[in-house]
């Protein structure tokens, strides 16, 4: 018999997006401890500082506890909204009336915003938006500082996954372009911390390329400082050394698992067989061209030039090799500041560690063994050159054949063959047009392949324009400001705003204010944060310790290794005060708006609810009922909500065919992105027809990688002599955790979290001492922010670095908004199309700044 | 039998998980850190290293605090755990001065984490363990150890950098690690013989 006054309840954390399984201890109705659930593969029983500190998020007296409406009609970045308490009935009635009117006029006028901090509410909000009928759902503001944009694009095209991780069981050389994987941030934060520590203890060499001696770089075997925004140039030079100096590449892999043998004509496109339209390859033995999938191919040519109907053609690999001929270490060194000898040495180490040609037997299956991995995320790709730099970095892995095989880079759960009893859920990459990879069902962004023809955009993020845009485009605020320019035939009227502090996580806050202040903003929020200064209504949401969740099982939070893990999030305590779970509120609103049938239909579709568990579209269901059906539909009648509430986690082992799927799936990946050229032409045409080609510049749609400078690299004014970058620390998630007093206390003690790191010699030249206040002025926005200096040898002399998203100013966050609580990086980031990577609408984070000692 | 801890500095990533979980497990008041992490930097750009040093009570075999305590409040158990019996502590703070590791904290007055809001339900529940006017410090989570559990900072460490066990047993994991990896104590020259060892 359980003592109801003293219980441990299994649930799921939400202090970042990693979704670790937790056990929460409740005594006499109070939450007194949160531990990692040892049954949870995501965290393996261990949590980060944020995870154990969730109690103070639950009990924070600054939480929103009742529905509020503004009494001050004037909206501004620091204008007090004059909050007035209202009833839930009044709030819901107001929301329903607004939504009903918009839906009857033009549902596209609704914008839905959410945050990966609340994966469950984000998912539900997206369903709501889709059922409502708006293409402006869901937008995560984190595109500014946080999103992997182009990294996700290549995740889909090359790894069939949202993100990726090194194979910590077998990798022996990890080349890490500044990703905090294993260092308390990034996906699967806690589980990867254990695994990366194990790998380092096992002897995996960890080389970190980063402008700052970050929490990741400080534990590396080697720290390679680099000028911000130039990682792509380094990768290109490494490709040059691999292909031209070392001759190190996996020929068998390139022949059989990539489009490396596909013949490329002089126009840059595939040479296709006339009748079938299939790309041709050159059979080196028979000396003739054949369709890439012909049964009688004796050997795929990777090199050479061939005559095809009077025109020259060469294999895609040969095109790549010729293309990188000029990208020598001598070319890259002045761009990156990485010494020529260092580039050659780490490339040689990398190539040697890859053990091309070797195999390993796992579970009785002989597989390629390529124990080298490359990681990159926001730091390397968060630039104007995102797409082309990401492409260059990805090709390092492809050249080694180290993609989704033992020891290499693993897509995060690219393939699932299902629970042993039900075979569900299941997804797998498959071969699409031209034999190239189409991402499996574990995918939540826009589908980049098979690629869709660019068309006239319909959404405020210019959705539909380019199939290379995956998630949270930074274009949205700009188009919202001027839809007519982009021939968008409507204006946004309402923002259903779910838990994202977009004023502190997108870009220049003044642009965000201008874009969104005229919308009727309904926020479901934990706090009256900066973004709610623009709200008309604020609804008090539950935090993760007070609610059930539909989708607490984000597969991105599973390590690719060991076991599949599905969790339930359930309330540890009943919602305090008048807080309500916004997922439940959305079900209510759907009813009031008269869209229950549409909503239920979307739930059936996107939750993959199969008979007999599919929802009757006309019936009203509680969230718990939907959750129960979801679990039963996936895992059988015996594994309903009640089972999950008691056990917390359902898990089963991952199979070799899932983890190391590449040798098991008949599919090729591109090393030559042929269709990007066509996408670029299409985008150009649409932009010209729409009259917005002045801002949509399409030259970055290339089949092969290049390095192009960011605006900051071309800044001419000599006083703007430093690059400002941001990085992540393990004690905060984005801007969301700064009012947590335990995390605040740690941040005050830590030398870096609330300070801006600057090189000792650079600071000396500027007369700045440790602890001095500095004025940091952006060349791009002209805004000045103030922060205190931390002098360190551990940073590139041209760089200053700030952690996460501090520098809050909401007066309703008394801990976070005190002076000396870090800096808000967004003020330095101009939001313009010039400052974006056009193929992905990824915002450049390369802020050029001038820095001086602040007076007084 | 002598309990000890081994902290593997190669595995430690300075994430402050230990500091936070100690805060939760022991409900220590603001400003009191039975577990903490210090960071130091060495070298010149670009050859720079940063070292994270997790600190806690060293549970010395020859504890200066026990000698300094006039009221018998600081006690060394048979198993080596040194703890403060707050019912006997008179708040003289001689032990704070005697401890070479800065591991002791004086709880001067009742304070809460959200200034001006009183105690959260967690603090209402947890601060009953922390009377004011007395000294407190890490006790190796003896309430957990007595139940056969590891101290919270060991159980939760997300890089598995911490190990706990019997230093007197040459076969124990902690003894083996100290022997094989060259574990060292802080300030061994003081003769306090700490029970906390660090691996390089």
C-alpha cells in the first residue's frame, strides 16, 4: 500500500528540451526532491542542475496564477501592461470570440508561437494551429539564437534525423565544432554527459573548435580557437587535405551509399537516361554509362571525365574533388586564424582515426567501423553562410563513410522498427527520387526531400518558397511587418503565444516589438516575462510538475544507443492556484470555436491513432483520454495511461539495424546537392515575379560547399573590432531559467555565467579590468548593452562571449531582472534578410561590436 | 570502516549538478553550500586549461573542527563521517576558523530564496532541519548512507565523476581508484588526512 502522503512519482522534466525521466518525491502535498529516474534511458538516473532545481520553478511566487488582461492600451518594450485579474470564463470567452471571427474571415490571420522549452505544449499548439487552418503555426522564436536550422536540414538529407550524436560506444576521434553535446546542454543533455564522459575515459580524443574556451572546450584534449563564422572555411581546407593531399576517403562508401558516382553535366545537373530519367553513372569496367540502380554495374567510377552525347560529364565526387582544389590550408588559415600546420595535423589525425576499410562485428553482424565523428550546431552554422558551411562540415563525415555506422555520427533515432509486441511506432529512411534518402517518420519540420518546387509564399515565414527552410525561419517578423511587399494577401491579427520569450530569443527586440505589438496577443505562460509585455491576455499555465502531457517522449531526447524509452509526464501535484494546463485549455477553446471535429481529426492523424483507439471526431475527450488512446494505440491495450502512470517508462532494446542503419537500408545520400541549383532558380523566379528579389538573394543555393564572409567579416569601421558570440552553459536553458533562485545562486558564483568573457590582452589594450562594466555596441543594430567583464586567456583575442540569454528587464521577474545578471545578446543582432542565410532563413549570430569601459 | 569519496577530475565537467542536488537533498538555506564547485584557469592563450574543483567537507581522519569544537557538537562517527549535532552547537564558530577547507557555514538568520515572499512550501518543509545560530556542513548525506544509499552528489553526478565507499577496504572501488589512478588529497601537508580524494 502506498502512503499517499509520501510518494515518488515518475514523470518527465521540462527544464530544457531533453525530456529526462524523473522521480519526484512528494511529502504531505509538497514536492521535496526531484531525482533522475534510473529506468529512463534519457537520463539514466542522473539530472543536471536545472533538472533538480525544478521545485523552485513550481513554487516561484512570480508565477502567473490567475488569468490577466491588460488595462494599459499602450504597448511597449518596458511599458507596464497594467495587469487586471479576470475570470477564466471571461478569458476563454474573449479568446473564443476572437478566434471564431478570425476563422470565419481568414484563419491565416492567426499566428501560433511556441517554445522547445515546453515540447508538449508546442506540439499541441501546432496541432491546434493546423486544425484551425493557419499556415503560421508553429513558430519558435529560438531561430535567432538557438536553432540548428541548416544543421537540421542536413540532418534530414543525410541522417534521416532531427539531430545527431557521436557513437559514444566506439568513436575514437570527435571533431567538435563547438557543440555542448555531453557538457550539460544540447539534445539528451544528461544521458550524453554520461556517455561522452565514458568515451573520454575510454580514450576518445576530443578536439574542440570554438572561439571560446567553453565548458566543452575546457575538457577537450585539444582546443582550437577559431574566428567566428569561419568554420566552413576550416572544413573546406580539411576536405582539400583529405582529397588532394592524403587521398583519404572511403571509396566503397561513396560508390554505394552516396550520389558520388552520379554523372554531372556541364550545367551542373545530373546526366539522366533519356527514357527513365534516372541519373547515370559510369561503369568503369564496362566503360559505359548506366542508370545508377542498374543490376549489372561492375564498378562505379568516382573519377574521370566522360563524353556523353558529345558533352562532357564527370562523377559528382570528381566534381567535388576539383571544386575543393583551391581551398588549401594556406587559403583557410588567414580566414580562420587556425595555423596551417594545425589544419594539416588534425586532418591527418582525423583521417587516420577513421580506419577506412575496417569492419567490426556487433551482434553477429559485420559492419563498417569508422570511429570518427564530427559535430556542429548553432556555433558553426549560426551564420550568414549557414547552408554552405554546414554542407562542408557534413562532407567530412561522408568522405570518411562515418555516417550511421559504428564509431561515427549517428542520426538521433533515424530508424525505429517498433515495440517488439506491436511493431509500433515505426519509421525508416527510404529511397526517394533519384535513389536519395527521404527522412523517416521521426520528423517534425518541413520535408526537404523530395523537394517541392518553389512557389508563391502563403505564410509569414515565406513558407513554400524554398524547401530548404526547415524550422522557425527568422523571416517571420520581417514579413509580418510588411506582408504586402511579399504579396501575402492578409495581415496577422492574433498571436496565440505559448511559453516563448521571443523578445529575448529571436533578434533585435525592437524589431520584434514592431512586428508583434499590434496583434491581439494571448499568452499561456509561466511568468510575466518580457514577451508578455505585449500581451492582451495572459493565461496561467501549469509547469511540468503540475500537468499531463501528450508528447513528453520527444525522440530527440533519446540517445541513439541502448534502448527505446517512452515516458509519461503526469502531475506530481495538482495545479496550484488557478493555473491550467494549456493543452486542456486548447481542447476547451476548440469546442468554443466549433472546431472540435477538425481538431480530433488532426489528433488522429498526427498522433497516428489507429482503430479501436482513434477518436470519434464528434466526441469531446479529456487530455487524459487522448493520452490513454495514444499509448494503447502504440503499445497495446495493457499499456494505457494507467500503466504509464504507475511505471513511468516503457522501454525496449535498440537493435543494430536501428542504431547502425546505413548498411541495412538501400538508400543513397547526396554529397553533391544537385537540386539546390534548381531550387535557387525557382526561388529567384518567384521572388522576381513577386517583386521581392531585392531582399531574396539566391546565390547560396549551390550544389557544392563554399565559404562566404558574414557581414561582420566585412565591417570596415575600425572601432568595431570584436566579434560577440553567445554560448550555452549547463545551468540555464535559453532565457527561461533565470528567475530560479538556486540556478541564480550558482550563476553568481560561477566566473562566467553572468559576465562577458574577454581576452586579457584585448581588455588591457582597451583599459578594461576584470569586473569592469563594459559598453558593448553592435555594428549591426547600433544598440548598446552593458555587462561586466571577465578577463580570461581562454578566448580568441578578437572575440567576446556571453552565456545564454541573461539581462532580463521584466519587472515581474525580480531575480532575473536585477542588475548584473548577464547580457541579452539579441540587442546585438540585426534582423534583416541581408543578415540571413537565404536557403534556410537562418539568422547570423556573428555580431561585430565595439567595446569600451563603461563610465560610472 | 571509513567512508570516503573519490572525485574524478577527468570526468567532472563543472556543471554544478552536485551543488544543486545537495541544495535540494539537504534543503540548505541561501548562501549555504555543503557542495560547491570552484573554477581556475591556467596558461596563456591559446594554451589554456580550466580546472573545475568540486568541494565539500573532507571528512578528515584527523578533523581540526572536532578538536576546535568546545561543546561536542561536531562528532566523528565510527565510520569516519563527521557531522554537526545542531542541538549541541552553541554557534561559537571556532570550527569555521579551524577548517582549512572552508567547508563550514554559519546559519545566522532565517532567510528564504524569494526575498519578500516568505518560505516556499519546499522551504517550509526543508528548513526545519536548519535551526539558526548554528554551524552546518556536509555530512556525506548520512541519512542516505544509513539507508544504504550513496550521497546525493554521488548518485546524481551526470558524468559519474564521484565514487563513494570504504577507504579501509583495499578491495573497494574507492581504494582501487586512488591506488590505480594516483588519487590525492587537498592540503595533505596539514596532517588532516581528508577522506575526499581527487583523481587527476
